């Protein structure tokens, strides 16, 4: 499977140099519109307390498997990230 190099943030999705990338992607690209972008933001540090990446809040297993996940699995991880962030912010992550 090919890789989509899109960046994800909790507020918006940013696609860097989209115009250039479109000219390089074939029409049968497996990273078509239904494949969500990786939530990686380039801050790849596993927090020893949470065991989550400080940048994207994924577990090591989720990070390692991301490119093998189908779109449904990726959307499930993205939905879980919202909940993780809320629990970390409100202090209930370790409850």
C-alpha cells in the first residue's frame, strides 16, 4: 500500500504542497479521499507516564501499524485520540 503524507491536527487537516503532490499521485492511489491522514505532527517522543507519543497521542502499537490499517481502523484510532486528549487535559487519564 502506498503512503499518504498528510499532516493531522485536532483543529484542521493540512496538506503540505498539495498542488505539487496531486501531479505526482496516480488516479488509482490507495490513499484516496477515504484514507485519513496520519496524526503524526513530527514530535515523536513516547511519554514514560502515559506510554503515548507526546505529539500524536498514539501508542507504539498504533504508530507501528498505522500504514497497515484500513481506513476504518485509522478512523477508530483518530476517534480514540480525541478522547485521550480530553482525559489528559481534564486530569482523568490515569483514573
